[in-house]
């Protein structure tokens, strides 16, 4: 599963350096230009930051909670994307693939992981 950034985003940039998978982009255009996919209507017009589901693991394998949500000053701005449910095991494998030089901890993750 991936998270998504809602239209309430104030584009403060707090989330950008926190993502261990480099899944957050300042604009939809930037994400797509680098070959990533963004859910449906999100970020159209390049007005808010976006999370690409290709790279998001909800910080599973890295932290006990999604770092984008933990640093965001806007409540409920970084939320689960219902379009991309993935089980914890798939998120761990994705984290390993995206970060071959980092230690991935199978016990790290939050309780809201679906799948």
C-alpha cells in the first residue's frame, strides 16, 4: 500500500527529506518525469506534494510509523491510499528492493498496514 497526500497539503516541504524511499515529490510533473506513477487526481496542476505508490512502503521496514505523517503540520494530510493495498510482506520486499544498501527491519511498521 501507499500513502497519499491530500489537497489540504500546504507544500511546506517537511515531509520531503523524511521519506526513506524517496517517494515524495514536490509536484506530480516531477514524479511522472522520473517514471513514477501518482494516483488519479492527486497533484493535478502541480499544486501539492505527491507520494508515488511505486516507491512508498508506509515506512515499513524503516520506522514504526510513516514519517511523512509524523512530521506534517496538517492533520490527516498523509493518509492511506485506498487504491493500493499491499500486505506487510510485500512492503518489506519493496523496501529491500528500493534500498539494497540499507538494513530493513521486518518488525518496523505501523498498525494501520492493510492487506
